[in-house]
C-alpha cells in the first residue's frame, strides 16, 4: 500500500475515527483505524468499537494498492502536526507505516488489515433523505435525559419512531432516565417507516451528532439488520440498535394536571440557575411554591445557606409547594425556544411538566423530590 492524500481531508476522517476507536477494548485492533485502498483514486477509512462504526471514502492518489491498520489517536495527532497540504503513507515491512510530509518522516507500528473486524456495509442500505437540521434538533431535545445507568440497558438510548408517510411523515424521539422524560415530535418529510420504534444508544447518537454538525441540507437516514445508518456524502455512521423494550412512556406523562402556570422562559431559567447555587451539588434540590400571580423558587442548604426568588406567573389556582431537581428543569428549558412556557403541576407527589406555552410538540416530565 502506498498513497498520497490531502492532509485536511485525511484529518477530517481521522477526527471522526478517533472518537469511535476503542482504546480500552480487550481487542487491541479496535484502537486502530482501518485504511484500505479502494480503486485508483480513493482510500476507505473505518473505525469501530463493534457497536458504532464510522466510515469515510477519501480522495487519494493510490500508487500501490493494499491496506493496514494504525492507532487512531496517534495517527490523528501525527497528521494534525504535519507541515504542508499533502502527505504520503506507505506500508513497510511487518506492517510498519512510513508517513512523510516535507522534511518530516515517521515510522509507525501497525497491524494487518485482514485482522480488522468486518464493518456494516452502508452501500446495501435503503436510505431516506431527511433534513439534517430537524434530525439534529430531535437529538438535542432528548439527548440530555438518556440514562447513564448501564444496568438499565433499555433506557441507555433514545426511542425513535417515524410513520414514513412521505412528505407528511412525522417522527418522534423519547428518552428517560427514570427521574425525567423528554419527548419531541416533528414533521420529518421523507422519513423512513419505523412505526414500532427503535432504540438508538447514547454513544451512537453522539457520533451521529458529529456527522450532522454544520450540515445545512439533507442527509441520508436508514435502518437495516439491527443498525441505524446516517450518511453525509462520503462519510457514514452505523449504530447497533439496543435490542430491548422501551417502557410505556405515555403512562408517565400526566393527563389531568389542574395547576397550570404561565412563565417567562428566560426569567424562569435564570432564577433556577441562581437559586440552585445554594442547593446540594448532589441532588440540586429546590422548592417551588405556587401562589396566585407568582412562583417562588427557593433553596435551603444547612452547609451553605439559603436563597429565594419570586417570579411573576399567570396563575390563579390554589397554593402548592413541591420539590424538584433544578438541573432537570434547566436542561429542558435550555432546549425550549419559545418566549413563554407552561408549568403544569398536580399535587406534591405528582410529576411536573414543562412545555412551550402554545402546547407545541415538545415537553419535559420531571419527577418530584422530598425536600
């Protein structure tokens, strides 16, 4: 194998690859990136941890065909520091790589490409073209409430559903960690038909977000043989889906809250940030006291002191005091885009709901705390 390749194009592929390559795996080769010539004018690049795979087809001058694997992070760091706009890479004896640019010359230990695991082939997938911005927004509004508890495997990702009705298709994403829930529904013209839903894991969503960064037009989205695929030009990500049953989330969303309160979103968000400074850094516990015309946000911490702030509120119901984790509200308010929001409460043991004032297609459900 011997190639010449443009530095910035190579670096863009390696930046994605090093995020996927698994340096902690018991299989050392998973810390490597696969490089293999593909015809006379391009190189196939791939990295995988067996659950998430990123591939790229990079333009190159192929002077000798072949392949090898090299440490993803080390290769990325080397290429980043090379001078000039082009570099050459050649496989030497015992799978060493010779990397040259200008007067700089590296020899890097590699491994045989034939030992690299087989990666999912996106060329066999039927793709749908969807708007990258909509998909990016769906992920952003649900990502923060994915559970990080690995014993709750079925909550370690986002539920994705789509009715596949052509230009009128609608998609829904839902995530929960057991303490809070986020749900968003949006039109996704051209979206695939996934009526039963699939669970896309956290790490896979992180890599999909990286591919979507800065993309203003359409990308390709597909599902096949237990994997989700996202393709943008010559770059593709495949994600092994979580094979589990997502909980019946509709049962968690309160249907008959009788205490509805209208608030300025920014004022509410800033008050939560200020008052939570006096809360425990473990529980972020605060109290909401709802009275006619106002919402009082308060925190009492024996180790630090206390703080309270009153907000003007559109409310004319009975008084209520209930405790919540401030961070959960801060996360969801940060993703709502309207000027005003509606806070929906029941009794002191009922979950709270926050959503855009017009109802919209986005909501957050937060379980109460005893404070």
